[in-house]
C-alpha cells in the first residue's frame, strides 16, 4: 500500500461520521426526489382542493377563514408556499421534507444529550435512521402529509424538558399543538413528569393554550376568532364515529372499522380504558420512586405516547408518528428494543401501503394483536430498565 493510499484511508477513518452524514443525506434526498410525483388519495381528494382554495383566496389573504381542517399556522405555511411557482403537490412535499431534516437534527441532538457514552456515533446514527426511515420518507415525500412538523416541535419540547427549561418546553409544546391535535398524545408524559420531578408549577400547562392563541393572532388581524384554533380540533374530534379506524389499535381486537353501533358507549369505554392503563403505568413508576434521569424520561415519553395511541378510540393510520420517532431514540439507548422496533415499523408500513400503493390488506384483528404484543414487549423492557437502580 502506498503512503498516499494509506493517508487517504486514514482520512476516511477519521472523518467517517461526516462522510456518513453527507452520503446518507444525499441518498435520502434522492429517494424523496424519486417519490415526488406520487399523488395520494388524500392529496387528490383534499389537499389539492384546499391548496387551490388558498391560492384563489389570495394566498395570505385566505387566512381570514379556515380552509379544510388546517389550523392557522399550517394554513399560513401553505399560503406562503402559493407564492412560489411550483405545483401544489411539490409545495406540500417540500415544506414537510424541510421538517424531516429538522426533525432528524433535533433527534440527534436529543440522543447526544441523553446518552451516557459513545454520544457522537449515536447522534449520527439517530440522524441517519430518521432521514432514511421509510415511515418518515413516505409520510412527506409520498403522502404529502405534515406529521414531521408537529413532531419536530414535540421533540424540541422534550429536549427543553430534559434541559430543565420547563416554561420553554411548554411553549414549544404549544407550537406543536398549533400544528396538530395529535400532540395531545405526549401530554400524559408531561403530567407524569410534573408529579415525579416536582420541579415546575402546574401553571406551566397554561402556556400551551396561551401559545396556541398567540400563534393565532395573525388570524385575528384577518378577522378570525382567536378561538378558531380550538374549534378546528373540536370539529376534527367529532368527524368520525368508529371506535376502531385505520390504525391497528387495541380496539381492532373487538371492532372492525365499519362498526358504528353503540359508538357513544364504546367511545366512553375506550377513553376510560386509556386513562386506566396510563394511570397503572404511572403508578408503577411513581410507587417505585424511579430515578427520572434523562434516559428514563425518554423511556416514559415513548411508552406513555404509545399507550395513548394504542388504547384511544378513533385512531388513524398516521397517529403513531410521534412514538415511532421516539422508538428510534429508545433503540439507540437500549439495543434490546431492536427486536420490537422492527415489527413496530412493519405494522406501520403495512397500514401506509394500503393508502399509498393500493395494497388490498387492511387493518384487522391480526395487526391489532401484533401491535398490542409489541406494546407489551416494550412495557416489559422499559419497566425492567426503570427498576434497575430501584
């Protein structure tokens, strides 16, 4: 081997992390570009029509009224995109893809912050796994959905919580809520942290609706009510009348997606069941007086979010996005969970396949059982970790 060749190999070895990030970013961008022309049913039926409504309404001038089920902040983002000379399909996808990479960066930063050792390599792996995750790629680049946006702000809120910037954490959570109601799945974790850490006031929770109202002040200038940001979510919550929808929840073990009989009573049972399971998990940890260190904070954020989505009624196929991202962080903190994240992602990928590629299978009893078993597996591993130093 020549001296020049040896120096080149040593340079590669020394800069392997940077090379991996550059190569991974380039590869992930290429994959997203390849998916740019896919039009999902959601885009054809809803998103394109809403985009045109905003465009024909004068872009920013359209903010005076609610379009579709967009909340104000996301509608404003789309209104800004209408000023660029690009197709509506690409506008949606570009906006979401930008947040794919922002999400990958904040996940990497969070992994760096909570890891005990090998921080650099774990942070690089976190970034690469997120940007190359088939769920993340399909959600934005194929489906033209915006789940990466609200999840980005939710992860920023968790990062601020880890850094004990409590008020700032709740403000970031309020921004997340301002984009999507699904941010509510992380709320039990914040409540749990309040009880266990006892380091911030319950009044901090008020920062969430206050931030949401502040985020809607621009809409007020256009003549909208400051409370529109809440009315949008109220309408969304009452749109469907099935306990089991397109997500493989616990309730698919008992009801199919077309079941609407006795909805009200079944919905109430589902809500009560969710509260009970969340309470049991919290009591198991509070009663044992676990050390809620940074790593355990991530474990609890993940399992409580997963619990909400699994047991709540009316869950859709993309509602697991937040815990699916947190599962990546859990994987890098505990390699034992690799045997669970693989089936977790396969289950999610199968539900995406129906809506993106017209696959004939749908959410049914078997995917519901599989998802519930994966959840039990995570509960078992995480409780053992939490009790390790008890």
